[in-house]
C-alpha cells in the first residue's frame, strides 16, 4: 500500500438521493443570534427561538431584523480570480464570492431605516421557497448567520416605465467557507414574512405641556410627510397608554427611579395620555432638572399586548 504522506485527501463522493439544495431566496433577516442544538430539536422550538429574537430590542446582539419580501432576484456572484501562466494555463487563486441584488416594495420612510444598515458587515440568514432557513454552522453545530455587507439603494422618483415604491438591495457575502463549506439549514413550518416581527421605531414625546406631576405623552413614527407624522395614540390608547407597569421614569441627575403612579387616556377626548409621576419626587426637582420617560423593552410590550413597536424615550425638563 502506498504511503499517504499528506494524510487523507478528499472525501467519498457518493450522494444522497433527495438531499436538499438551496432553493430560491424569498426572505433575508439580519440576525446576530444562533439556534443551538437544543433549539433545533423540533419545529416548535425553532419557531419559538426565531420569533422571540425578532421581538428583541434593536440594542441587543441577538436581535433578528426581518427585511421586506423579495420580488426580483439577480445573481451578482463574483468571477473566480485566476492566474495565467506563460503557457496559457490558468489556476484559480481565489474563489468568487456569492452576491445578489434583490428588489422589493417599500416606502421612503422604510427605506431611510433600511439604509442605516449600509456598508456594515452583518450576519444574515435566508429563507428559501421550501421554507428552509439557510445559514452556516459554528463549532458546536449551532445555526448562525453568514457574514455579508448590505447596500440599500436610495429610493428615487420614477420614469414613465418605472414602478413606484420599488427598492433594491445589494447583498455581498464575504466568506467562501461560510457559504460553501459550512453551509447548513433547518426546516421550519412558517413563513418569515407572516410570522416574524418587524418592529416600528416609535418616538415618545410630550404632546401637551405637563401640569405639575402629570405629563401628557404620545408617540409618533417618522414618515416622509413632514407635517403629518404617524401618531400611535389611538392605536394603543387602551394598552400602552393605559398600563402604568409599561412605563418608567428616571431622574437623570441622580439615576434614581421615579415611580409611575398611573397612566390613563386624557380626559375630554384629547389625543394624548395623562402620565402621573410621584408628586414628591417631581416637586423635589430643581428648575432645569431632567427626567427620562420611557417604556419597557419590546419583548415586555409584546407580552402585554402592545405589539409591533419599540419606543424611544423623551426627556421632561422641570420648568
């Protein structure tokens, strides 16, 4: 038997009939988390983990950001880099990396938020047309995302032959091993677009001047129409704006919590809530002192029936 000085080379080349290959990409999610072996065990545990990560705050590393449903798909895979010898023989010196340009329906407001991910290296997972979730695997056989750089093209006016609200994103993967050698998938029984949460950023603000220890908050979503921001008060009047446990206040001078004693829809049909803070704590503030008013994180909001949003707090200044 010949000596194998370089050890084992290659692998057996038998194939498995009906083994899965990547299908057409329908959806991509930016995802910093992982599906551990335990979380992969059943369809239910896979769904629970991914849905939970989609409801996390954008400030957390495991957050899953669902991107819009892709309509058109164009491969932008790199060509292999080759070296040509003097006799014309070519060798591949670097394998071309995969890349895609996707189209999707969007709006100016949504595209402005999507463009905040531009030119950043992120981990992404993909769902294909067979409901398989594709990514890579780590050293513990957990499913993780693949490193990619995204670029969302600016949304512009259209010509006579254009389609209104059609956006484009370029996705360039950066690691050949992740994409070709460590590629892995899990099957799921749900559609990303109808099951995962894509949250809206809501800016809380004082809609009317505070009276003593009673503040008057509402919330708005940034849209391109400057005079008409989307106010969320009516949508969440009986949930967010009626549940004191979902709110908190912090004295920014000392870091001490200020008790929220109650919140209710404003009297007389006004389009804001009455948020009552501890009277003694507000009275003790000096003129110009500041209080941060915010809500709990989106996972806790969702559990209380306040679904689909993540809020950004506002600062109340003692007059």
